[in-house]
C-alpha cells in the first residue's frame, strides 16, 4: 500500500509585521522556500506534480493563485502547476493533508505542500474589506452580530478558568522556550535564512516579566484577559514540505524524515471558535490507534494562550511535550503559512530528538481544526 512521507521541510525566518520581510512580495517569499527545497534535496523541479499552497488573505498581491505565481517566481519550469488552498489558519496544514492524499491515492507522485502569508503587505481581512462576510442566515442561527476570534479566546479562558496570570505565564514560557531553542541552534537545520534581510525569527522577546505584561490593556473587552502579549504576533512567513511515497523517494535516492501517519479535520462551535483542536485530536487518536501518551511532541498553534492551555487540560497531554520550541506567541502566526511552519518545526524536532510520534493541531475560523500525526522514520 502506498504511503506519504516527508522528505524534507524548510521555512523562512518569521518576520514581524512591517519588519524585515515586509519588503518581499509574498510570491517571492514563497519562491525562496521552494528554491531552498531544491537546493537541500537536489530534486528536479520538473518532476513536481503539483504545488499546494495555503494562503488565507487571497487578495491584492496574494490573489490570482499565489501558488502558481510562486512557481514562476522561483524560475521553475512552466510545466509545474500550483493551487492555492484555504482552510483559514490551517490552510497550509490542509495543503499537507491534500498532498498526502494525492500521493497515497496514486494520482500524483511528487508534491510540495506549504503556504505563505505576508500580513505586512496584505493585511488581515483584506479578502473581506467591508467587514463581516457572513450572511444573516448564519449570524441569525447563532444570535450574533459577527464572529470574533478575540471574543472566542475570552470565552475559552472563562470556560476553562484561565486567569490573566496563568495566560501571561504561558506566554512568557513561549518566548523563553523559543529563545532557548534559537540559542542552542534547534532551528538551524530547518531555516532558509534570507541573507542580508533576516537570519532568524524576528519576534522573540527576551527578559519579559509578568509585571511588564500586566501593563498591556485587554484587546477585546475592558475587563478581559486577552491582550497583545498573550496572543499570536501578526507576522510574515512561509514554509514548504516535499512529499512523496517511500518508493518514489527511494527511486530518487532520497531518505524520508517522517511518514504522515494520520490526518483529520474536525469542526466545533463557530462562536467560541477556537476549541476545534480538542475534538480533532480525539478523532486523530481514535483513527490512528494511538493514545495521547504515545505522542512525544505536540505543536498546538498558539493563536491565543487559552487555546493550547484548554487543549492540554482536556487531553491530559504532558505539558513538557507541548510546544517545546515555543510557539506563535513568541515567533508569530503568518496565517496561511503557519501550518507548514509548525510542521517543519515538528518534523525537525522529532528527528533531532528521536521522537517517534508527533501531533500537530491548530484552531481555525469557523470552529474548525486540522490534526496531523507524524511518525519518524
């Protein structure tokens, strides 16, 4: 039976909004990681059957199928197609799932999955410039004027009894772990630096304290607990993974890093919105036949601090295995690129530490979530 394996995974450093990467067109940022995959693996771009690319704000410079534009920007043969995928924040994780399905089914042999978001050049919400894009039929069903991830984060914090101190402590942990990982070179093998522009993740802050975070005003309600310091950073970034079957990898003389063991998607309440990783994780574990204790590392996207904390409380996962390299609170969340970036971090962490199983999940607008389990080879 055919499988789907990750031969290599690479990401650009993540830039702050209006930071070092803000001068780079999102197609060129995507092309940078595509070119890095070729350089690292020696794969001939002409054999790539498709480039599946996640992107959330498909407007302005990210409109018109940025996947295909990225292929052309990379100088690859015109014969290489590309398609742009959206599942909100999970867009590039969904691209990986689609690539795996295409390879396992035999429809394609070599696929690159990844994604991009330049939130500096294409601001969040650009695809719906007039504000709320939901029709009255949906809003009336839930009795709301609009859906808000920030309000959802407040709801998650309240439901799981997470006060501001706990959220801020977790946020400081994210920065500390990311800084430690950067200092010991844990990101070196996964990064494709942009010489003269950005060599490492730009958002990591060192030396933060609860006192400094306490000065930040709540972002969504006067007496709320969610603020800029315990939320993901608005960022620019891109990542890519080379996916094929084990037999195809062997035929090309390539050694895979990990197998895509299980990939699922689930959905939950769209008002609280951010709880999808909980049922998606349960679904993935059931389908895989694994238990939560079988998993050696978890990447649960830090859209807001309550998200991974509520997930951990519900699943009983070992907190020390949760986001061991820090997360989006520290390094940023470039929307459509985050799924590929997280998976790149996860697969390299698994290889570097001999971890057999890793699990990734991320909350998505509309109450959805992808969960993917990887197996080290």
